C-alpha cells in the first residue's frame, strides 16, 4: 500500500508540472482528491487492513494527501496569477494614444423651435402650462364651445379611444383646464403634441406640435393681443417683421383672426417661401369666448382675455426652409445633424 501512495504522489507531481491553466489544475485535484479520486479510493481500502496496520498507513496517507493539497494550492495560485496577467495584457490600454472623438448630438428642429417660442413668451411674463395628451371629449370640444355638430368631432378627423376619450386635436384643452385651476390674472403658454386623422404627406402629419397661449385679466382687449403677437413676430423672425390680422372663425374665440407675418426671406417683396404674396400665415388667435371663460367660473363682466395657437412644425419649416414635414419624423441623422 505504501508503494501505491508513492505512485499517487509521483503522478500528482508529474501532472501538476505539466498543467498550464486553472482548469488543468482543477482537473488534477478532482482526479487525485475528489470523491472518486485515487486518494479517496486508497483511504476506503483501509477497512480491509489489520487494525495494527491501519493506524500507520492512515498517518502516511494523510501526509501524502497533505502534500498533494499543498502542491495543488501552490499550482492554483500560480495559474490564477498567470491568467490574470494574460487578461491584463489582453486588456492593456495605451493611454498615450489619441482618444476616440465623441460624436455630439444636436437638438431636434422641433425642440429648437419650441424652446425659442417659449423663451420669447417667458420674457413677456408667460409661464408654461401642461395638459394630458389623452383628453376627454369635454375638454377637447365642449369646454371650448365646439358643439356636437362641429366637423372636427367626426371620427374621420379625430382619434377616438372610447366614446368619451380621445387623443387631443389641439393644445387648446389646456385653456379650459387652466381656467378651472387658476384664478385671473392668467398668462400661460402650453406647448405640446397633438393628433389628427391626416394622411402623411409633405405638409400633413397625424402627429404634430402646437403652442397655445392664454391671457385673462381685467381690461384685456384686442390691442393687447396684437401688441403681444407683434412683439413675438419681431423677436422670432427679425426686427423688421410686420404683422397683419385677417378675420376668421374659431369656436373658442370671438372675434377671431389669423395672423400673417411679412416674409422674412424676401422682406415682403414676394418669393417661393411666401408664394409671391409677401406674407406668411403663422397662427390663429382671438378674444376668448365668454362661454369658455364660464367653464372656469370666470366673471365675464370683470375679466376678458385672448388666446392664440400656432403650429410648431409650420414655423420650423418656414424658418429653416424645410420642404417636407416627414423629414422631421424620419430620424435621419444626416438631416438632424444640420441643426447643431
């Protein structure tokens, strides 16, 4: 049996000498000391030995086992250090090499336009108001004086979720919500996304952005409306920009108007941007209808107000001479990268 122990020890030494990895060393440990390993088999055979021989052999077997365990520990440490060094070598970084240039992003033209519009109105004392994109029929139509027979309420124009909920068709519902929650004086704008049943083409999209504005206070007149929007146009399109107002109809304002701005490209002389007219339509506006004010329990004998709404995409397309609205939604970095 002593010869068997010597053979096991010699075999362990030879195998460990030729091991080149952690896995090799672990395989040797299992072969020598595992549950079915050679040393385990030898120790199990002690039950067949004479009692007087068992003690001596047990001591010798334990010494051999301890030697093998010590050799295994040393070899495992060596192999782990070798593996770590190989990993360090493979992952070594030359800190003197030039770094990779980080590609800087840019704001989307719609975001740039909303930020610019918001900045102009905030400089005039307006604050930002927000509302949900999934709206009720009441806030989207009824509260804005758009009766049951208004054409915008048709399913061909509006995305209905249920009979009473829809994707808002404009940011105007924020008017009604603001009037309910806030007592005059009120001076807010509400940028956000809107949705309508439009077939995508160069000038239409089922999703678009608007900026709505609302002012309510004592003594507000059409002159205040024209003054605020004229100042906005000059800051947005240049100090030489001129404005004009044309009568129109919106259910939530009376009187109502559409505002044109002199073409910032040709100065009003006529070009392809303004289609030769010298003027560009940019927004709708008017004095807030008393029925809308009454939704928020505003005293219509004491307070008046004005509202306006503009399409962000339209202004961005005019200002940056973008000829197809679909470019704003295709996420083509060649296009968006031009707005850095």
